[in-house]
C-alpha cells in the first residue's frame, strides 16, 4: 500500500476517485525512474496552479542522489502543493490526457484488462467500461458453488496428493468422504493451510476452473459449516497489520481472555481489539473473537485443525458476509469469514507471541503481489470511478490463475518497507 502520511488514517484507507487518481499519476511521472518525465513536467504545469519555477525546481531536485536538508524541506513543501488533495489543481482535461498516453482506454475481456494493468507503470491510468462483476451474481453472501472453491475438497486434496505423489484410498476418490484413513494420510504428509492454499491456487489454473468467477475460498467443516476467505482480505489484512504495528502499536492487543505457552487452543472466548481502518468518534476499534485457534505447528494430531478454527469479527464486512441456511427445517448459522481483522490477530500472535507459525491464513503476500494490488487501487478506473472491493477481489483471483503461488506468496513475513510504502516510491 502507498500513502503520503500514514498517521492520517482516513486518507490512507480511502480509495482515490478518478480525479485524485489522475493527479497522483501525473506527479508520480515526474520522478527520475520514468522515461517520459519531461512530458509529465509540462502536464503538471498545465493542470496545477503552483508557479512553474517551483515545479521546475523539484523536477531538478528529484535528480539529486543526496539532496541537502534545505532541498528536502523545499521538496516536501512543493509536493504538498501537488498532493492529490491540494486545492491548487485545475479541472482535468481527460481527452487531452488520453491523447498524451497518461490515460489508456481498454476494452475486451477481464484477462485483457489484467494484462494491460500488469504492463503499465505507476504513472499511467487504465480506464475501462468492462463489466468486471455480474450485477445478477452475489459474490459476498449467497455465493453459488461455481463462484467459490473449497480448500479441503476432493479436487484440492487430489491435487495435493498428485504433487506429493501420494496414493489416496479408492473409496475416497469415489465418494470424497474424509474418513480416518484419509485424515491419517494428510496428517503424515502435513496437509497444512499453506499446502491447501497452494494446491487450491494450482487447481484453479486448470481448464475446468479457469473460466469460473471465483470470489471466495472456503473451508468446509464436517458438520457442514463454512469459513470463507476472500483473497483480497489476505493482502489487505497484511497491510493493516504492518500499518498498526508501526504507527499504532499500543492500540492492538488482547482485551479479554489469556494466552499461555502451554495451551494448544483457547479455552472459552478470547477477544482481541483491532484498530479500525476508518475510525469513528464512537467506534475506533473492531473486536475479533476467537473460540478455537490451535497452534497447529505443534503435534501431528493438530495438523488438520486449521479446518476447525473458529474466529469472527464484529466489523460490517464480516457481519454482511455472515450467512445461514435451512437444514432439515432448522435454521443453522453456517458461514463465518476470516476477514481482514481476523488475519491481523493471527499475524499479531505469530510476530508478538512467537506462536501459530503454521496457522490459518498464515501465508504472506510477496511485495510483487502487493504492488499489483496497488495498481488495482490507484491506477484503474472502472466506468469513471475507482474499482470496488468486490471487483478488486475478483481481479485478485484472476491473478492467482496467472501466476504460481511461489511468485505471489511466501512463508516468511515480508519486509515492512515493501508492504507500507511512501506515496511516491
């Protein structure tokens, strides 16, 4: 993620509209790593009311490898006048910017759109009128089977077995029922969450899944309950964790319950306090409740316990995606979500408490994936507006189909500077 001032929480987590996105691209183009910076210099002079000499001066200062303290202060002052929220900007002429190649119109399929975004630099804007989402499809709450993939399904386990050269029981291959024999095989071969996640990403690359719009990964429990993981939440949760631990470290912690080194799970409810991305006067925190969160990196018998993890958050996103269904005439709540804040809790425990090293959602996005997601947020205009969270989520799963899991995710925490970056980097 990128921000000019991470202490301004609301601005950091507010999506840019078309105007602000275009302003950001123009100023970004002034930096030395871009070949067309002279053209961008003239465009910034045209659309910003700061004096031409000031803009020309920062153009030259940006070339300095070791600017003086005076130059740094001067640069900070002028970049403030060029910030996308500054009142010194004139009205944009989008037709002119299209002719200059700053805004690139793209039509075709979602695959074509992603290819275009992947091939642009941060000083360009991709504009499209493609329908990324189908307005008749529910991608959040009442998600149909064709729009989700189960991470502990027969297909995923078969993919894992093929990769590890395992022989699965014939009966399981026919019925898909996870009996004790299959469980023992998966325990011995360490079918952990990261392995299931990797096998799922490998599976959706296959032809029968490649044309499906997959919005959510699902963990299915034996009693029929589901835990849903939206791919974009993995990246957004990682970014939120790094931002909180650097700029708001005292605001995160355990509000109720206890954690001891001897326990393999929580006994009763533990409630964690997580700062909101957009705090309000009467509500500055979200609360994540954990009922069962075992340390599955410990004994062999807990290897598959990521399937049974129980966590829930009281944020609007988690509440809106929570669901139920009628079974045998009884209403049973069946769907919870490992959302952004749940991921923050797991990362917090992994880093601060040195525990849960192999627990649910503990795969880390690479800086390459984070940079691509930044482009979806800051360099993509969909029908004259920014891409919605649902659209970004779907585009993220399309990235999973294109790249290997190793290119997108690692098992180690990334460097802080590669997750939370300055606005111009």
